[in-house]
């Protein structure tokens, strides 16, 4: 419900249009002053009178039973009638169904490049943010009616795969790789480097095998695909736990046959210059180092593949927006790539956005569970969080029916929320204790509030929430909850526009806190029927919003905790 519009439309002053009033209406610094305020200072000069006199004129011009007006200094303050507020917000049909209705398609397409793991490398805690932020943006944009394309731009190209083949053929054991997955591959890779120090001939062999991959040799291709499958199998297990899906796994190697067109176009546009035998795009006019396109041996680079990928995405998906959820360390890379696209005449360069984020480390450093060296695997972080969640459940609610499943939902949810509640660009120090606290700003707190709403609804029989007497929901606590409920749509929009799921996380915490403040000071069960029903209606709206919001953050909302 757009209350600002209702107020703006009701003003009857010839010096202020409804549109102007709409854009001027804001929130009073002190909520005690009212729900909205209209500053009148800007009219003083033209009208040659004081802001206060103008505010009084505005106040006199409106008459509505839906709100009251009051002049304070140069401001007109508007206070919504509480029954009107409750009824306008809570009678919305979207609260009736089991879930919120699906958004109508808006005809726009957004590509989101996220997670984008590297083949034969561990899926570690450094991937948490890209995976969580990208996965959440995926759901948020869907919610808003976008056609969303989730892309895992796999790191599956490079000379290291020649090394992997040599190592696997010399020392590899298929059964071991089958059993230990990527760990076994990483160990082989490490061993290659050690042995190559003593025996430089190995490097030559590796180059030869990489050449074979490039030339499509049967055995080389088979082994390369094998490493890819081993990695993906493991990674997909984690994605499943996080509730993440991709529409495309086209990684770097997918663009092999599309690179020559990129180089041709760059040549046509006279953008390529030689530098020590390499081909580069000079970007000194834009205060950037040159963008490397081809090495002196003709091999392509990361940037070359990203140029091809951007063009391919535009041609294939016709995106309106093309997002890259990648750590801020790659700021320069994306600035260069977008600039080169622009110079190539790709006007969609302006629709490409790098969505950077900070670094993750673990509180207390590397002393936490790791399977090898100092790499902290994402799956280990999830396992540890689930184990700890299980212990908390055992302590708080030992009789809970589905402890295993709930512990998974709470543990994984806690990790996700921690990743999604810090402003994207800030570095994150991950702490299990903070993530799992039931009364901090955490997923368990939100899940618990959701379960609390559910249980009160169940206990009081929420079957019939019709014919509500909204005049029973006019206290300060109720008004605070209802005002927040009304903001939900705007919050999702804001989170999408700023590529910032933490805006939604913070909102959900506010909503849960305000509902809990209402809950502790207002009885529901045992009240007179009309009052109970009105309070249940409020609880149901909060429950649904929490569940929907958590879902947009990839977090499950268990029925009981
Ligand atoms: N695989 C890369 C890395 O781990 C991230 C790829 C991001 N996506 C892209 N289109 N460059 O650093």
C-alpha cells in the first residue's frame, strides 16, 4: 500500500503538484511526530512567506479521515489513522495463500555469474560470499519478475590441466580419486610441482598434454572431463545443501572456439597493439594497465574468455543486465573487460556490472576444522555449523521430532545468514558462535520467530482469519509491525537495485524484533475471539513475510525448532 501516494493525492494546494508532494514526502526524524512529513522550505522564496505559514496553508487544504495533520515549524506531519493502516496493509490478498503469489514476468532478463568455481581446486570458504550473494540475488530477481540466468563460469582452462594429466598418469589412483575426490586431485597437483623441481622434463610433458587437450585428443579430453566431473560432483553436493541451482555451467573452456572472433573484431577495430610479442588493448587513456588478449605464444587469457563470454551472453540471453558476483580483488579485471567491450562498440557494456564483495576469514584463524593444509572447505564449515546446531537443539528442545533435518536447516541457514547480513563490500570474520546464537541478529533468531508465529497460529486455530476487526490492532507495537510489513516490497526492490541482500537481512531482523516486542506484551491465546483473531492475522502476515524473506536468502524456515 503506497500511503505516500494517498497523502500526496489528497493535497489541494495550487503551488504543489501531487508528483512533487510525492517526491518531497519523507519519514519524520522522530516517529513520534507522525508517519510521514512534508518539508515546505523550498516554497518560501517563491511564495515570499515563511515555511511555517506555507505548512499551515498545506495542512488546511487537506481533509481526510485516513490521517491527521499537524504543523511543526516548516513541516506538515501526517499521522495515519491506525485502523486504516492495519486494514490497508493486512487485508492485502497476498497474505491469504500459503505462499506469496509469484511475480508477473516483467519481460527483463538478468544474467548472474556467481560461484564460478575452479576445476580440480577445493571449494573453500573463500567461495562462500559469491555463492551466497549470487544465489540470493538469483531468487530476489526472480521474485521481482525477471527472467534470471544463473551462470557458473567454471575455471576449467589453463596449462594446469596438462600438469594434472601428467600427475594422474604417473602417480594417480582412480580408486583414491573416486573416494577422496578433489582432495586427491589437489594432492597430485602439489606433487607435480615438487617433482618438477627435481625433474624439469615434467613441465615439457605437461605442456605436451595441454596441447593435446587443445587439439581434442581423445585420451586428453577424456581425462580432462573426468577431473571436471569429479569436481562438479563434489561442488554440486554443496549447492544442493545451499539450495542453489545454475542454468548454465559454461566455463572458460566453453569459449575456446569463440575466441578467434573476438580477436578478429579487436583487430578490425584497430584496438590490438603488440607488447613484447603479446597482443594487448592499450588502456592508458583510461588510466588502466593494458588488457592482455593473447600471450606471445598465441595462448588466450582470462580476459579474452570474459570478452567472449559477455558477447555470448548478450547474443544468447539478450540480457538487460549482466552481473558478475566476484571478489573485489578482480575490480581492475572487470573495469578493463567492460572498457574493452565499450571500445569494441558493444553498447551493452553499460549493462555489465561487477558486484564485488569482501574477504572471509574464520574467527581464530586456521585452527578450525580443515581436511588438508590451511584450506577451509565450505562443506566442513557447513558440517561444523550443523553439528553445533544439533547440540543446541538437543539442549533446548530434546523432544523435537525431526532433529536431524532441523539441525541441517538451522546450521546451514546460520552460515548463509552470516554471509548475507554483512554489507557486501566489508570483510567478514566468520564466527560459529555468533552465527548460531538464538538471540543475536542471526538466522536461528529469524527461524525461531517464524516457528513461534506458526505455533501460536496452530495452537489457536488459524483456519478462519476473515472478517477481522482492524480497530483492534491500533497499539504502538502493532503499528510498528504493520508499518514494517508494508515496507517489504520496497525492501526487496532496494536489495535488487543495490545488489545487496544484506538490506533484506537487516529488514527481517527489524521485523522479527518488532513482532517479538508485540508478542511479549500482548496475549493471543485465551483472548476474546475477535481480539485473538486480529492478533492471529498479524502473526500470520509476519510468519509469511519471514518465511518468504528467508527463502530469498536461501534459508529454510522449519515449522518447529
Ligand atoms: N573462477 C574465477 C575465480 O575463482 C572466478 C570467475 C568469475 N567469473 C568471471 N566471468 N570471470 O577467481
